[in-house]
C-alpha cells in the first residue's frame, strides 16, 4: 500500500507531456459532462423533472443521443452530474497518518471536492429539483455510501482489528458532515470552497464533544 | 412541550379499562401485521423477491387482498414490516434531560425498539433478501431518515439556537449506531435485545473519542 501511495504521489507530480495531454483530455471530458448536466438541469427547471427525457437533454446540450450515453447512463445521473469519488490509492496516506482523525478526514474530503470542481449554481439548481424527485436522493445516497464505504475501509486499516463498526460510523459521520458543509456553502455566497474542509472538521469535533 | 410530556406519562401509566382494550386491539393488529410480514418473507425466500405479489402474500397469510392493504401499501412494506417510529411527545424528556447525550439517545432508541418488538428470525430473513432488492434499502432508509429527523428536532431544542447542524449529525450518528447494533444482535444468538442500547452508547462514545 505504501508503494502504491508513492507511485500515486509521483503520478500527481509528474509534469511530462503524456500527463499533460491526459489532463487536457480529462478536462475536456469534465467540461462536456458539465455542459450536459447544465442542459439537464435547465430542462428540469423549465419543464419539470418528470417530463425530461435523455433525448431532450441531448438536443438541449447539442450532442447526439449516443454521446449522451457515453457520459451518463440515464437522466437521473445527468441531473446529478459525475458523482464525487475517492481514489483509495491516493487516499491511503490516511491509514498511517498520526494527525487528528478529524483533520485528516477534512483534508481527504477537501481533496475529493477539489477534483470534483464544485459549482455553486449547479448545487443550487439540484436543490430546487431534489424534493420533487425522490429517485435523485437514492442515487445521491448511493454515491455517498460508496464514499463512506471507501473511507470506512481506510479507517479500519488505520484503527486496527476489531474496530470495523466504529470505522464505518466515523466514515458515515464524515460524509454527513460533508453534505452539510456543501449545502451551507451553496447557501452562503461569502463562503469559499476552501472553507468547506475546516467546517467539516469543526462539525466533527463538536459532535465528538456532544457524544463523548 | 412539558405539558404534553406530562400528559404522555399519564397516558402511559393509566391502567383504566379503555386503555387496556386499546392495547389488546393494538397487540392483535401488531400480530396480524407480523403474520403478513412472515408470509411475505417466506414467499420471497422460496420464490425470489421479484416474483412475489401482494395477492400471493394474501393467499399465503390466509387473508383477503383487501385486508392486505389495510396493513401495508405494497409488498416492499410487507417484507420490511411496520417501520419503527418515534413518538415525539413521549420522547420529549430528552430535551430537558441533563444525563449524557449518548446515554439519553441509547435509552430513547431502546424504548423505540421495545415498542417494535424485534424478532431475530425476521431480521435475518430480511438480511437474506436485502441484497437482491435495492428498493427495500430505499424504504428502510426513508424510515431511518424519519427517525433521524425526529431525533434531530428534539436535539435542536435541547442544544439551543444555532446548533441545528450538530443536532442533525448526532441524530444521524445515533440511527447509524442503531442499525449497526441491531445487525450485531441479529448475528449473535447470545445477545439480548436489552444489550442493544448499551452497545449503541458504547459505539457513540467511541466515535466521540475518535473525532474529538
């Protein structure tokens, strides 16, 4: 695991031409994914989410239906955008870190958000559609569960044998704190994305004091 | 709120004939609900959950289709049984209690479980069907969310203004700890239902120490 972390760090810091072209391709892909998501959100807000189809999203985004399915499996996924995900290899430093767990978790979630490139307008548009589409909540939760599971496994390795339950509870607490912090950021123009990790850390410390 | 708590306590301790007949009717209703649930679970395990219909559950339980719908809105609900719920009036003591929060939460969730009358066999049967039926997970989560929301509101009242976020995080932590503890109890024949609240309390204290 340590070897893979080192490889991962090397990969992150590599500045070769190959790496840059991959990054460019990734950025283009991210931009198209975001354009399709914005089209899906605009249509949902104007027509009502149930009336939106994958075909109408493709027309609105100016792409072919086939291209749509290269990016998202269905309209729900398009509305929510590419889910945040945790690269467990790159996150493996948390297993051996000796910093306070709440700080490490805030840092880990913060680096995940950086990759995802949060957009306040998109988060607000999703919040407007949210209540009328419970299926979106299910998909959102599944992606949060996957993150919690990935963090839980890393924490299990950090805490050692016999502490699987606490590892998962801490991971679930961390993802709830993340959701809260992102909603707080979406609602408050004066908050920066960089303020999200410290808020997560404060909330976890506060919960810790309350239940200890 | 204090007046309602007192009324609630009086109601709980009232030993009049009316109260006893209501209890008898409630118990009969609970028993029929459980019989229907067992029929739904037996069928799901023998035929596979997707093949089960509300009609086949009614036949298996020896009731009319109409009676089925007096108890459950659909087969998903029948498989999961009546969801646990929190009577916020009867739980209002937690607002003013000065005991440690983790102890109060464990007591509150314990009293909710007592009303629900957990059945180890049923929990195990649900766990066997669970993975092949993601829709069950969604319904189960919605009922857990409702409990978390009810607890969150009570904790908001206890913690005072400006602490809504922490109140909800603690409530979510408590319901995750409840799910964990019930699963641990279902897997371990030597655990009694009475052992669940202390396990919830220990888990919350442990999480507190980890994130403080």
